[in-house]
C-alpha cells in the first residue's frame, strides 16, 4: 500500500469508538481486552462476534494466508484490518491506538485484505433450485414469483483517484465513484459482486460485463432475478413495467391497484427492496464504503469485494447480530401504511426503455415479456 495515508491525521466518516479515548499500552493489550470481554464489545470494535472472529483467524491460518510474526499475532493483524474498515479510520489514528508505525499498520492491512480476497469466492454461493422461503411463505408472492432467486442492482461507492483519472469515474451526479453491481438473495446474502467499473459506466454495460466475463454472474436455468427500470426486461432478469404507477401500499387513497400491471409493479418493488436493506447492512457494518479512502484504486476495489465476502461470512456464522436485525425485516410497507391516505394520485411517470447492449434474439426477448405478463 502507498503510505500517503500515514501522513494525514484524524478520522473521516464515523466517530471513533470509546476505546480510542483510553490510553492503552499497546494494540496487543487492546485486542486481548476486547476478546476477553462480552461478545457485543467484539462486534462493536471488530464488526463480528468472538466466535466468528476466532473462526476466521483459524481459516486464514489453516490455509496458510496469515501467520503469526514475532511481534503481532494473527488475531491482532485481523483486528487492525477490521478496526479500520469498521470505523472508517485513517492509518494515523490506528497507529496511536495499536502503537505501531504507519508502515506496520499498512503492511498488515494489505496482508489481511489479500488473504480475505484469496478466500472470498468461498463466501459467495450461487442461488439454488429451491423456492426462497421469503416467497414460498408469503401469499403476496407465491406462486407468482416462485422462480425468482433474488434481485440485482448497483450501488455507487465513493472512490479516490488521481486528477488524470477522474473523468470516467465522475457519475451523473458529478461525484467520483465506482459502479458496483451485486446480485443478492432475499435473506440478505450476496450471490455475486462486480466492483471497479467507473462511475460513468451505464448500468447495462456493467451488467453485460458481469454476464460475459470469466467469473460471470450465473442465472440458473428457468430462474430469474428482479431488476429495476434502469435495466431491460430480458432473459434471466425481470424488470417492472415502464410508465406504470407503483405504490408500496395496495390501497393508496382508498383505491386498489387499477390493473394487473400496477399490482405487479407493487409486488416487484416490495421484493426488490431487499437490495436497499442489504446495502444498508453492508454500509452500517463497514462504513469505510461510505467515503473515499486514500488507498490505491486497486485496493479500493478489493475493499468492496472483501466487505461483501465478510458480510456473507458473518451472515452465515451469526445471522441474528444487531446489525442484521436492523435491516432484515421489510419495514417499508408498514411505514407506508402509517401515513395518512393520499388525496391526489401521483401522475404516472413515463420512463423510456433502456437500450440493450446485451445480445438476445427477438424470440428470447418476447419470451421474457410473456413471462412478466403471465406473472402479472
């Protein structure tokens, strides 16, 4: 890692946890105190409970990806990495807590990041053939969406690049970002993540890359993901009807959906809400993703993938921690129903169909259109 971040003081993003205000002898003592304390303290500091933390250390050591050094055990190396990405801290702040040089902090940060990247594919599981319980057990969605395996969407992650590289990374809002595509399940797990595309890249272009690269997004035969109107309705991806009104509440202003397309869009949106919740959980656990960290671009891209892999790992080991509990339930519908009825129905938004840059023949596109109509 470049050491430019070692020369900048302070914190950006979240506030430091209270432990940072306590003068400690060194990082070893701090890590030992956290790991000897209650599991919630480990979650607060290292973003996972003690069981998941120790198990991850064992995995990384067992695969030969990390090893103890004369000064720093694997537990402390992992703690340094998780502390940085879990509290959005610069190296100087972590130096003061762990009592190591900036070079030592940066070296172990990169070692752990590369180790997690080396096993990241183990934490991304493609969808299976079973009907997701979130659909099977809800009469609003079953049997209509029985072949749906999840949702695909993108998120723009702030990025820091040199002046000469900023043009392509400037998104439509004028901010520097990387366009990250994800596919996720309804139980808040990532199936697939593609990071590193410039913020100006179109969503369909990124999806095309995900479908054609060597490590590609795979959609099981006969199944599909839900996508929003940024994408086209096409094989393996079902989009909402363009130009059709959609409300989360079935009876806005006392009126039910006027036709099958409005009802389809509503149920489609309720299911697709999972992407907002999984992004919320990811950023709450790893707030480093909410602002551009001063690392080389390749490191910033790796951080996104590693964070998603760790999210999946923690979801597997501790699916009911407080961060997941905050985001696992869909409160959107309840929130809509608590509002007073609308007296005026909003106008229908006319949205142009996105241009396809993925090669499908007319018959395939027609079949996708018929599939959506049959669900509606």
